[in-house]
C-alpha cells in the first residue's frame, strides 16, 4: 500500500463542536476501550456518512451505526450517551445494513430534543473500532465540525493482520467461547434473569450479584472490563458485542432475550419476587439519579469553593489580634481580597444553576439568569421582609446567597419548562418567548414557593447533622474517621458531598468535614511510609507523588495507585484517621471551608471570629496524630517489599458525570 493510499479523511457525522475523545463523558469511549476517535457536541440532528464504504451494522435501538471503508477501516458512530435506553425512538435512518455510501452522504437524522427530554447527553462519538489493527495516527483537524465535511485525518498501518473469528484449538466459534465463559462466570443460567446488550456491553440482570467472578471475567479473551451499574452486571465487550450476545442467547434460550419474556420466566420460578425487584430497582435507579444530579451540579463548583475558603481562612489569619492584625478589616486591600474569597459563595446560585443545567441537559444561561435573580442586590436587601401577600398568606423573602438546593430544583424546573414551551410555541417565537417565560415562571415559583421551603429544610438538615455530631462526640469521630474511606471504594461518598456543601453553605461551617479531613491526611501518611520504606524505584516515586497529592487534598493517586493494592497500607490509613477522628469528634473540631488535608489548614480559622483558634488547634493535634499513627502502622505492619500487589481496584464513577 502506497503512503498516499494510507492517508484517509473522515467526514464529520454531524455539525457542532469537536473534541478529543478523552473529553467525552463516557469512560468506555474516553478511555478508548472502543478505539481511537473524536467526540462532537451536536448543533443539529443531521447524520452523515463519515467514510465511503458499506453500512456494516445498525443497532436495533438505532443509536449506533457502523461502516467499513478503504483499508478495512471500521468506523462506528454512537449517537448520545446511554441512549440505548431510548429504544430507537429519536432516530431515523435512510440506509440499511449492506448499503454502499459515499463519505459525506446524508444518511438520516435524530431528534436532539427528545434525547435531552429523556435526560440523556447528545454527545456523538466517532471511533475506529479496529484501531489496533489498522490505525497508525489520528489527527483532529478542526474544533468546528460541519456535517459531511472533513474533520479527522488518519494514517493507516502499512500492513494489517486479519482478525479470525474461530478458535482453532477448541474448534469453537470465538463468540460462542466468550459467551460460554462469561455465562459460566456470572453463575450460569440459574443465576440469570435476562440479558440485553448495548453497543459495547452485555448487560445481565442477575438473581445474585455476589456470585460473578469479576477477575476471571476480566481475564476472558475478548472481554475488556466489567462494571456494576443501573441494577445490571455489565460485561464490556466492544464492537463485537452483538455477535457475543447472539451466541449467549443461543446458549441460554430465547426467553432470556427481552424484558417481557424475562419477566414471564422469573414470575414462573419466583412468582412473588419479580414485582418487588422491579419496584426496588426503580427506587434504586431513582435515588442514584437524584444523587447524580445533585453531585453533578456541585462537582464543577467544589474546587472553586475550596480555593475561596482557603483565601478567606488566610484573611482570618492576617486579621488575627494575636498577630497584631497584619491586615486591617477596614482597609481597601482587605475589602478587595475578601470580595475575591466571598464571591464564589455569594453568587453560588448562579454557579450551581449553570452547572446543574449542563448536567441535566437544560440551557445553562437561562439557569444562570434565574440564579442571578435570586441573588440580585435589590432582592437580597429585602431578606426577612414580605414580598407579597395572597389570601392572607404572607410570602417572605429569604437570602439565597450561599444556597444550593433551591437552585438545583430551579434548574430542573427550567429544563422542564423549556421543553414544554418548545413543543407548544411556533419555532419563530421560541428564541424570545422560551427564555422570557421560563425566567418569569421559574423565578416566581422559586421566590414564592419552593425557595423558602427548601431553605428551611436545608437549615434543618445542617442543624440536625451538627446536633448529631456534637452529641455523639468521639463516637462519630471514630466511626467516620475509621470507615469514610471505605465509602470511597464503593463510590458511596458522593452522597456525602452534598451534605458537606449544604453544611458550609447554610451555616458557614461543617463538623462533618472536619472529621473527613483526617481521612485524607492519614491515607497520605500511609502511602508516605511506603515511599520511605520501599526500595523499588518505581513504587517509591509513585508513592512520594501520591503522598504529596494526598496532603494537598487529592487522595485518588494514593488510594487507587498504592494503598488499596497493598491492603494493609489502606487499613493503616483507616487506623490513623480513626484516631484523628476520635480527637476531632471528642473536642468538637469545626471546619469553615471545603479544602481538606494539610493544605486545608486555613479552613479551620473562623472568618467571623479570627481570635478564636480552638478549631485550628484541634485540627493541628488531630492531624499530627493521624499522620504519625497512619505512617507508623503502615511502616511497621502495613508494607514490606516482599508483598505482592493485589489486582487493581477500579475507581468508582462519580454519578454526577454520568
């Protein structure tokens, strides 16, 4: 093959903003498990062929289409994230499997609004599924994609090796072999209620999710990974999943092939459990979605709040009487710096509204405008006063600065309102009337009804958490300090993040976060012990970097890179933070910002009372204890170079990024 023949251009399947595949919010694609490629945030619903060749595959649910082009390049277009659940409703194709297309041909369309109304993301992924076999280099040519126009340049390898589909040694079709091994390792037919598939995964509904042998399934030739999500046991196969699925159904029986037949089969064997399981699954999915929206709304904002909290803490230090008030609270410099530290908190509804709308698929600008209404100076000045009276019912104005939950609900209401208006209004009026009516209606509902109610509940929640922690004292300190990082392993800590955020936003402080802070420090101390004790150069350098990261408040490199792979190191960190939590809880240590670990020391100075250093001294003593105990236990008992690493532990996915 001549060099010129090895250079191909792929056309944009849709118009919009193009991005590297790593930025796509689906780990299956962003980690390039399906192959290399790009992502596009679409502006319209047109679909064009990316390459000249043959239509090789159209998913039953129409959310994905595959092509084979020159040089045996296999290109997959995946329309949206988790859109398999829409069962093909938004999609229309003008081609069928086996048709020949030219690069840039219009081949169909999809309704973006239907996808957004279903709370799904519309990101389009274009990947080369046989990347390892054919691709030498891929280059994104522009950040602006225009449907049917060149967007990606690829260079093919000089030679490609054919990919055989038969296991010669076993004299068995490879898809049947994969299906047989996976079925066996998930517990066999008796443990399976049903199995479906999307574009990359077999999705099992199991009777007992504790039976599957995760590591053995991961080691099956043809399996990429396993995941547990949405009440399913998901086996990531890649582009060959339809063939493996067909083989699995051949082995299991047709009654496992769809939800109706599965429900019938389950009801015949366990007649009283199917309805309960369905209700439980819906409740669990609903709770996960609820937590996902809240966490997804807060995640982009947290680090800005952490930085602002550190700045406010440092200002407290500079105004301390014990240091002679280096900076006077009345000075112009203090006013400017305080505004920098306070702006993220004061205008929090705008930030949360913007990120919440992006999370649920609404219009971020409209949500930000509604947030601006809530914190407008003319309204904040009315806090505590009446803003209306209807039928003898008084409507008070409450302060929304520093608030979170009212704006998340407002963003959701705006999203629903926008969707309804776009269906009712003629297209030539939507540009003006949709933002106008949405801002009027949602702002009014929030100011007069939902806002005051949620603010009251938020204050009650924050007060209740503080009361429990103060009354339980050292008991809560030991339990939270000793077990919080176990929640991190399973991703359950994402449900705690909104509670901490509400504490600080509502009351200005958090006893809970003060204890959690110790868990970061102790895990950092444990991995530091590995760094000092180990003589393995790679492990030593990794552990030093992880320790620095943990002491700066980012513990993932320590936990997932080292501590969990040497389980005693992780346990050593738990022991250290249990002691640190004990001291924090016993003396009621308090925290006034988000930033944790050693770098968050400034968060323990009370901005409203710079002379009170009690929480800082509690933090200092607790942190020293957490560091020493976590380090010593890990050094003496937790690690030696003779130990073997356990298999890698997968980092849990933040439900807010789904």
